[in-house]
């Protein structure tokens, strides 16, 4: 049950969809019923909320103001519901988390699953997006907290816990260089290199490494999806320069090997658990943050120094 009127639900869906028909399909009501509610509200307010165009509905300035206020009211009510849960103790609650694709497997994913299994009272909402999108979701209080990469470059958020994970050369387990304590790019000149594409957090780091080496590889594949890069390397298609975070689960399962780079000039990738400084967190969110912060601290302690223990 929520304190929001039928009109508010109808209005918000039309604002999101830009169409009476699409809103009606999502809400499973007739378009005429939605339009009637909006027309009645416009008559009551004495101002138009939408421009009715041949291609759909577009909010007026008044409509945009109302939509913004509705979103704020909904967020405030969500916090109120969390406070109700706090009064009841840890018997019920909801936590919204934003996280990057690299965390959809591995120790943090496993810990979220463990929490969900052990705390049946807890509803968990997970949103997998880029670091930039998750950062905005944290700032706008769309999520309780976010797990993002390189949080030091983002303003308006507070880092609760972080781990630094080195960059290195990733090869399949039976590669001729897999047992070396460290390796340089020059030793890999004859290999096919799978280079992380633009849009990936490690792209600029990897590009700077190749520029420093001054010797481009003989054969290259460019790819903007870390999962595909990992799969190609595991299949023996080539080698790649990635962060330890990118291949953490592969290392645990011995699907890949991670070799430190000789005289590594690359700064590590930082994983941060972040909140908005003004965000009032529920007890349920605080509980999850405590559990996940412990895993992040373990990731820091198990990150191998250069030249040591390049298998997980």
C-alpha cells in the first residue's frame, strides 16, 4: 500500500513512456481512463501538464515540475518505510544496490547471495550498470549504496570501503609464460593481444601501457566486453591486460592466470563501496554494508604484490 493516488501512478507512467498507449499497456488499464485522470488534474490545477503531439505526449514545464516532485515524494516514502522496518527491528526491510558488471560473479556476489539466503526478511534490489550510472544513482538516492570503480574521480559521494586491485597480464593456465613471476609487454610481442575497448574502466590504463612500450603488438583484437575478453583468453585466442578484479573468479577456478607486469607503471583499479553523504541509511542497508565491507577488506589483503602469487 502507498499513499500515492491513482492519478500520480498514471501521470508518472505517461511521463516515462511519452505515450498514453504505452502507459496503458504497462499499467493494464485503458488509455481513455488514464487520459481522463490527467484531464481532470489539469482542470483542477488550472494548467496543462502535457503537450499532446501526433507522436505522443510531452511534459510541459509544469508537468516536469510535478514529475520531479512525485519522484522525491516516492523516495521520501521509501525512507519512511525503511524507518518503519527499523522500529520493528531486523524483521523486514529493503535494500537497493547499484553495482558494476565485474561484480556479477566472485566474492561480493557470493556474499550477497549468502545474505539473501540467511535473511529471508530482507528484500534486495540489484541494478547492474556502468560506474558512471551507478554513481548518479547513489548521488540521487535511487539506491542505498553503490559498488563502483575508481570512486576517487567522482564528486558527491562518500567512500565507505575500498580495495585496490593491480593491473596485470592475463593468460590461459597452460600458457608458456603462466609460471613466470612477472612479464613485460616486449616478451609478449609475438602474441595476439586482446585490448579492452573504449568505455571500459581499464581502457586508458592499457593504452598508456602500450604507448610506454613503444612497440605495438603484431596482432590485435579490440573488444569492449570484459566477459568476452576473458572467454577469448581462456580459449587460447590471445592474451590481455586486465585488472585482478576483472578475472577474480577465473583465478579462483584456475580458468586463467594473472601475471604481474614488470616495473608496472599502471595505477591499480579501485573498487569502492559508496553512499551519498546526506543519505540516511536503514538498519538493513547498514547491515549489508557491514557484511560487504568485510569482503572488500579481504580483497585488499589477498591482492598479491608484484612478482608474487599470481594465481588466486
